[in-house]
């Protein structure tokens, strides 16, 4: 894994230290609507996510083959509790042209060495959408959560 580090100065006090980090909010970009992830998103995630072309770039803890209830368990047991604790911020990605269509997920995590992760449906890749979403959540990380550093290690093979 490579370990890109993004930093903005001046540094700010970590937001979750003062209890205000549990904010979950919609984010708009020119082409996307980022909505806080909900359990209702699980069926769409289950349809789109379990493809080797997506999973191969993610952390080793993602099971493969992906279980038939993997999305529901992931959202219910991991994402939603972490969001409630103010340790993660998870959004579904939806094109503004089709606001009910989930096409991916982007997340921020209050972990020491890994603060952002994402995946995008193969049919929507190559259009700059993830760069657009990444810029928006990076701004949220620094401007709303007041974090001084963002660590985003990614798979070496994930050149894009």
C-alpha cells in the first residue's frame, strides 16, 4: 500500500475530542448527491459491490467471495454504529440525474493511518465522479471536522 498524506495548516483540534463529530449530513457536488448511508441502502450495495474488479482494491478484511448478506451486515453492524459514535462518516453516492440510484460509497474514518475509503460501480467509473466525491469529503474532513491531516493509503495497483 502507498500512503499519501494530505495536510492543511493551521492544524485544528480533532473534532471528535469535543463530542461534535457525530454530524452526518448530505453533501452536494456538481454531479453527485452524497447521502448518509442507511440500512435501506444494503440491497443496492449488495447488487453492485461484490465484483472482484471492485473488491480487489479494498482492504484485506473484505471477505471474498462476498457473502449474500454481506452488505446488510456491514452497514448494520459496522457502519451505522461507527457513525452513531462519531468515528465514521459514510455516504452513498448518487448521481443528481438519478437521485434514487446508489452507485457507490465513500467513507471517512477516525483511524490513525486510514481516513478515507471508497468504491464506485464499474459502470460509473472513468468519469471523474470519485475525484469529485473525494474532494467534497476531504473538504468536510478539514473544514467541518477540523482535522489537520488526512491519511489515504491505497492499493499500489489502484493507479486511478
